[in-house]
């Protein structure tokens, strides 16, 4: 799977390097490498503060949690929902996001379902291609001058606005976004539209 990711990066015109973070000294090596993108494939996540200091987004190539690739591709309302979509995968997504991972995405899995993880994980070609394309987009964005970068924020509120009560998470999140936009405007960002409260 790691080889497949590296080959896909090369195919899309990027240089990729694999590094064993279990060994001592990996933080020094990563600091010297100055990567545009980080991908963490193992369970050892390390210190989130160190990764933040590198200034590179962390993407997570994920593996299926016991189900086969064929089962995973089935819609949720079919037999696929009996497998890991609603259990281990959700926990894996949440744990990765809490560690500062930007985009956890499935890129590999076994051909045969196995709860004891005895089957090898194989690359899922279309998912590999999509994952690496997203990583390349982040790398290209990082190299652009700040005045060429654009950020779009979309906040989806509940369908019935009358049901939103002051002090609920819905209003707290919305107010937080508005404060962020106001601060960005004061710091010189070109803000095209700040919604009214």
C-alpha cells in the first residue's frame, strides 16, 4: 500500500518519501525534509504540536476495518451496513480528526473480509488516485502566494431557524465563525461577505 501511494504521487508529478516514525530521530528527519504534506499510516501519531510546527497538513490514508473492498463499496442500505461502516470506522475517523488530521480517507482494504485482520490490505486504485490528488492540491495551495489563496466557509444551520435558541451549539458555532471573519478582515484579508447576525 505504501509503495502504491508513492507510485501514485510520482505519477501525479510529486516526490514522496516514506519514513518510519517508530525509530528515534524521526522528528529531526522530518524537520530537515520540510514536507508540504504529511501522511500518517500507522497508529503511532506522535506529538500533535510537533506536526503543527512543521506547517504541513496531515492527511490520513485509512484501511478498511475487517470488511472486504467489495462489501465497503456497497451502499449503506445493503449488506455493507452490517460491517464496519458504523463501528470501528467511525471511531477511527474521530480519533484521527482529534489528532489534527485533515482528511482521513480509505485507500486500501482486503479482498476477503476478515475480523482478525489476517488478510493483506491491497490498494484501491481509484481511491488512491483521489487521495493523492487531494494531497497534491494541498501542496500546490501551500506554494501559492497568500494573495492568491481563497477560503470558502459554508455553515449549514438547522432547517427551522425559529428553533435555534441563544446559547445552543448552533448559535455558538455561528457566532464563532462571524468573529473569525471579522478578525480576518481586520488583519487584511479580503472578506467578500460577512453574514448579518
